[in-house]
């Protein structure tokens, strides 16, 4: 087994341009005799770049991605070829394009390298043509979208901020947060929606229950309230945070509280677009009134003690339907619920596990489940985040094996060291099935086959860690 002897990072043209240019000059201008005027096309400032360095931090390779989705200027110094450097650079460029929202990437491959690009998922397109005196063939790769809760758009320039904006929610007292809640209401209803006759504060605010959503900077970005009778009102999310799950999470908090009150129905009156209400199970009841019936069976589940119920291996729980909080106290509990929940997945499986325990995840049955899900269609996805890849690379792992066979649908990344503050472990299935333990070295945790709020909370953490996650070529391919 040959471990990687190089590192790759995304480069900045302003800071690293001299080193990148030197590599390209040696490969293209000196070695391949490409005319200088064709090599320096003036598009480097607007592109994304990567640089590969050897074990002594000496630059040995580079690649770039143009804003139109073209990958090019793939250059590796001759003495460092045949060691996976080019494949790793190409993979970084493809993954960057995927998470920027590109639906397709393309490149002009030198004909002698067609096999190399085909092994990375590119398909020849069109006839051979000459470029810089060298025969080329255009090749393309269609990208499946990343599975997360953040809407993405293809960027015109690399300088656009693509940072993920996670949010948290909390129940608050009106006496403590009345000024902030009133400010958000005014911003949404008066300034953005220009609602006629809107009243920022009402007498009912003092007896109602209030929830707020806050962004990563702890600024409030959404509010909602509900009366003890189940009347939801003043549902407001500022414009920049709509379509990111904030509204759905706030509504779910109100519904959960209504169940604990033993209510059979909640209602809301709105003169605005009610699409978010309809998407969350509300039905029209008149011109501007919408109601949501609370299932008595689910209500009984919510009225159980907070301690939850013991995991029963002979009970069949349904993903997306059953809401009991399940207590997990033994290794076998975790093994069984991981397989059962994964078996019911239809869209995605996300695993955050510092060590990807062989006892829990290195199972042929789980590998087969992930394989079937990944092959179902172009949008199904399995994503795995770990801390240290060396142990599973050295000892082997069922999920590592299947990820190498299906790299476009099953991905493994390394959590950035700066984001390893917690030792928790969790799995999210289809966005709402959740298995969680606070300490991955302890056999104490919980599971739930339908928990939208917790799924959203952990999903945001997973997305942020995935966005900043590191790729290791040794997770993709072994050379014996």
C-alpha cells in the first residue's frame, strides 16, 4: 500500500500565482512547447486554482476551474507523475464545481490522456481537434447536486461568498425578547411586505409562546408565536433566510408544543403566500385561514415522558412516520437501529463519525444498503465525515470499499481540524431520521425515525463540516 506523498490545497492567484505560473511554464511552454501567448490567456484572475506540494512543501502540480465550468491547466512536474497527483487535482476541481452548483464540467483533453480522464468519470464528446499544436478531444462530466439544505447557484466569479449560514432556534420569553421580536416583525411585515394595518405588538403577546431563529452571528432572523389555544401568528422570516428551512423549523416547534398541550388542531390566518403552510401539512379553511390537524396517535407519542422508550428489536419503526424518542444503551442497540434506519433510506444517508467504528459501520449489510441507495438514481447520496482516515485506510473498511467503487454517489471527507470541537457521532437519514450520541466512546444515545427539528439542527452542522471538509486521495484509490 502506497500512502500519499503530497498535499493539495486551494490556491489564491494573487498570492500563489508565481508558483503556479512556474509549474505551468515548465510543463506547457518548456516541455510541450506551447506558445506563451496561448498559455497566458488572461483568465487566471477570475478562476479557482489548486496547488499540489510534495512532502517538503515544494510545488509540484496545479489545476484551475473557469467560471463557465471548464477545468484546465492541469500540470504535474514530470518526476511526480504516476503517483496520483493529477487525479487528486482533478477531483478537487470537480468537487468544487459540484458544490458551487454547476450541473456539468468540461475539459479539453490531450488525446494521449483520454483514459486518465475517463477513469475520473469524463466522457468524450465530438471530434478530435488541434489546440496549441496538440490533438485534443472535448470531454464532459454531468454532476449530481450536493445533498444539503442550502440552495446553491453557479457563480460568475470565485469571489462571491458561498459560506453556509446555519441557524439555531429557541423558545423565549416575551418579557426578555419583546424588542427584538418587534423589530423583526416590523422589518418583515412593514418594510419588506408592506402589510397594511399591521400592528407590531398585541395584548396576546404577553400570554403567547414565542420562538426565535438566530444565525451564526446570533442575530435573530425569524420569529413565530402561538397562543395556548393553538393560534399561530406573527410568523416572520427575514428575506435573506427564506427557503433555507428557518420557517419550517419554527413551525415544527409550534406543532410540537401544541401536541404537548394535547391540542388536536392549530390554525393560522394569513393574507400572504401560504405555500410554506401548505408544504407543512396545513389546509385552507376559508379565504385566509389555514388549519393543521394533529394526529392523535402522534399526540400520544409526544405526551410520553421525556426519557423516551427503550429500543425494541422486535418493533418495526417507519422512517418519516414514527416519532418516539428511542433510548440506545448498548452496542447492539446502535448496530440494529443503524441498519434498520439505513435500510429505509430513499434519498440520503449522512454519517458523522470521528472514527467510523468497525463495530458499528464496517458491516457487509450496511455496505450493501449504501450501494443500493447510491445506485438508485443520480440524486441519491451517501456522505461520510471522519476525523482520521489512516486507520480505515490501513485496516480496510466496508464503507471505504464501496465509496471507491461509487465515488460519484458515496463520498468520504475529513472534518477540518478547526471544526472538531465536539466528540459527538450521528447519522441522518432522508433529513429526518436521526441517531445521536453525545460521546462516540460511550454507548448512550437516542434515535428517532421522524424528528424534523433535530434533523435540521444536525443537518446544518453536517453541511458546514462537509463544505469545509478535506479530501484525501488515499480514500479514493489504493496502489498495491
